[in-house]
């Protein structure tokens, strides 16, 4: 835009000076017949920013080395027992499930489970229990049998072996050993927290054993009450302190664990869907690239036809969407059997049966259709100018075909950055230390689950006391594993990595823009396109950009990164204030979010045009940004109309490609295409949410 504007300034300079704009926003450059494109006599710009950027990138590498050295993502994938061992991994490969001795202790911690962990003993088990068991029943049976031990010795052994075989105990503890033969020893095992005092039927949820009533609903809870009530020895299941364990207390204890796992559950399902459909997603991306490539190539000869056909297709898509949505709305409205109403659900197909959803689709499509129709009618002459610009751009691409492939390289750099940043953050999140503390919460005589008292008890780590939780002589109540605690300084490293992610990502984007600007500038100012054009304009522009202007790109990217970090902070504050009643604070926060959003958009525009001028004239960032701003202001009407109309036409083209891909992927992943085209049935994949690959494909 700026390169073209340099020539156009001569046409608008006289009028601008009459209006006083020439002095206010500087004077346009005079026509120079000897100027033939990006200057070769240039020097390095913004060296300080270049050095600072390289040092910070080196810092990213150091943080990555630290994270990979001390982090272990397996801690995030596998549950840990009370000794810090990973269930389902290593020595405990055959014991993939984590069993909680007393879920009521989790309820006592309440929401603090996120930071404190569940302070009950936890062990890895092969399978989650599928029956009811309570120590009080077994204890009563053994006491009764001991009274008649002289008469029923064989019966006593049978009672002991049968009942204790169902016990779940700590590693190395066998309740059938002769050392624990008496009923009194059974009680000691429970009192010393060496064996679980009770358990309900449980199911595995992300490697954790949770009561089946959590997933099976109220019917199971009622049958549970009936089962417990009909027990021959006791009407209640009791814990190690001989207190009644009610369904409500179990639900309280399980709820906090369940909530902690819900987010992870959805995340795993989403990643599973992406993994299962990855080849189809890549095929969709490849198909969209081919369509875009053909569109650009054809623009060289059929720009006008393609632009108007694109506009027609755009209107056809939104017109069809409007008509079909309204037709479906009235069809559902007149269907007396359809009583579905708006609810929040992960079942996307349900929304397709709600008439209000189709009404919203229809209104949105019709609104877009009408607005764009008015734009086309009032800006028809400007569209013709935009078509001329598109034709010239297509000719430039025809002279430099490698420009079609160039965006792939910045994209690969961006993917590499995202992968490195994500992996480093994952390892940082798993850079933890094992915290040991007082975990026997039965010492708190508080039936109301006093979170503050519990928090005080569990937040006093005794990791200064040398002990081995695997050794029963030093384990037990004092030296139990509480949780893997994230190291304090890793939080600051996460912030640093986030900032560097923004800075580096914006640098890659700016580098791609400057390289293309330099290549197209070579084409624009070449009087004889065949003789004066460089042999490899993209490669020459890339070398010029990296050697001379890395610092200038880093300067512009730094500004954007700072603004983006501020926006992240504002989003964090907004999340914190969601439950607040302070309307004034919310109002000012919304204003700040809006202002910084607009500031980011404005600075991205300034940066883009500054990079263009840097590619042409080789000046530093501040000078180029000032010149770019003045150039825009001297041609503000043309920028606002012609340039934006061109962007609008390209945007419509993108929407057409995205619309085609969306429709195809939607009907492919929901199985509709396979019903009509039988050969596609062999490519069907099982998905949890079929719209996940659709969103990934079109994004």
C-alpha cells in the first residue's frame, strides 16, 4: 500500500497542500526517475533491539533446557499415589488406577483441593472396587467368631480370609498375614491408615476410582441406600473413626475430585478427535490451498470475472443460508411434535432441532446479505479500481511465482514456535517438588468440613524432616505425600515464555511482511520487468531483511507484544471480577479492554506499513513508522476506500473458500456424505464431538 502510495502522492499533493494537510503530515516525495526499487546502500537498523531480541530468544532456549531437565509431563498424564509414584507407569504399570482411602477428607479440603491436594492416603490398584465393603462389618464378624473360636475355628478362618481378601491396603501390607490374624489387629490396620476403612462400588474416571453413583445417577444412590439398610450386621457404612459414611458425604468428597477432572476429560476428548481425524484435516487444508492457488493464478487473466463471480457466490451462499434457515425455522415451528428449547449441551446435533437456532442463523445471514449488497451498490466504481489492483497483483505474482510458496515458511516457523512454546510450558507445569505433610484429617473434630481448619492442617509441609514415605517406620500420618507442588519461580518463567511467544510470533509475522514488501517493491519499480527484476527476489529480500533489519522488526513486534500482554492481564482481571458487584470497576475494565484492542489493531497497521517503507528505503523503525503514518494521512480517503475495498474483495474470496470447506467438512464428519456416497463409508472416523475437526479445518 505504501509503495503504491509513493507514486500516488504526486497526484494528491497539490490538493492536500491546499487543504493544509501537506504541511501537517509532511510533504510527499518528489518523483525520481532514477529510483528503481529497494535501495542497496543501506545499513543495520535498530541494533539495540536486535541484540535485546537475540538475548531474549536465547533466554527462551535456556528456559526450555531447564524445563526439559526438571519437568516430567507424565505427572500431568498419570495420577500419583501417596508416595508420589505414578499409577500405570514404571513399577506400577499393572496398577493404572488411583484409589482414595477416604473421599470424605477431600470434601473437608473443599475447593482447596486444587492447591492442597486430596489429603487422604492414595494407592495404585489394578481395578477399582465393584462392591461394598466396610471394616465395621468385617470387625463384627471376626469378633463374633473369636468368641466361639474353640467351636468354630475353621469358620473363623473362612470368615477372616473371605472378608479380608476384599480389603485394599497400602503396599506391602497383607491383611491375611498371621501378624494381623486377630480382630484387634484388623482395627489397628484401619486406625493406622494402612488399609481403607470402607469403599463403595467405584468406576475409573481418568485413572481415578470414584463412586459409581457419580456417573450412574440417583437410581444407584437409592439402591445403595437400600443395600446398606439391608445389611445383616450394620445399617450404615462407617469410616476408620466409626463415624457414619452417608451418601451425601461421599458425593461431597467425590464432587471436588470430579470437577477437577472435568476440564481434563473434555480436553482429552478434543485432542482425541483431532488425532483421529488429523489426515482428513490435512486433506482439507491441502484442498483449500489448491483452490486458493488456482484462484490467484486465474486472477491474472480473469480478475474481473472472478471477482464478480466470487461476489455472486458470496451472495448465493448467504442467500441460500438465509432461505434454508428460515424454511427450517418455520418447518420446526409448525411441527407440533418438536418441543425442544434452548439449553446448553455438548451435543451439537441437538441445536439443529431448536427453531430459535435456525431463526438466529437466518437473521444473521440475511443481515450480512443486506449489508454487503448495499456496500456493493454504493462502491461499484471503487470496486473497479480494486479489480485493477488485483489484476496488477496477479501479474506480479506471475512474475514471482515463489511468492505463492513463501507464506508456507513463516507458517512453519509459527507452528514450530507454537510447538516449542507448548512443550516448554507443559514441562514447566510439570516441574514440581513432592510435598509431604500432615494428611490425617480425622484429628479435626469438625463434622461441618471446616475448610480453614483443614487448610491450616494440610498446608504445613514437613519436607525438612528426612523421611521416606515408602518406609512404614517413617511414613504414616506425618510423612505422607500430599501433592506435586509447582515450583514458585516456574510461574514467572511461564509469564516470560508467554511474553516471548507474543514477541517472537509477531517478529515472524513482521519478517514475512517485510520480505514480501521487498520482493513486490522490486517488481513495482522495475521499468523493464524482464531485465531489471532480480533473479530470486524473495531470497534477495529475505537476506536483506535478516541481515539489516532484524532489530527493526523486533522493535515493532515488541510494541505489539507489550500491548498483548496488557490485554492478557485485563482478561485475567475480568475473569476475577465476574462474580463481583462492582459495576464501576467492570465499566472501566471494559473500556480499557476496548481501548487496548483498538490500539493493537492500529499498531499492527502502522507496523505493516512501516515494514514496507523499511524494505524500500532501509531506514529505522521509528522514522519509517512516522513516514508511514504521514503517508496514510495524506491519502486517507484512498486508504479508507480503495485499499479497504481491495481487502474486502479478498476477504469475500476467503469466505467463499472457507464456506465451501466448512460445508464439505460439516457433512463429511457428521456422516451425511457417507450416507449418499457409499465409497466414503470406509473413511468414517469415530468422534466425540464431530464439530471439533470442522472448527480446526476452517480455522
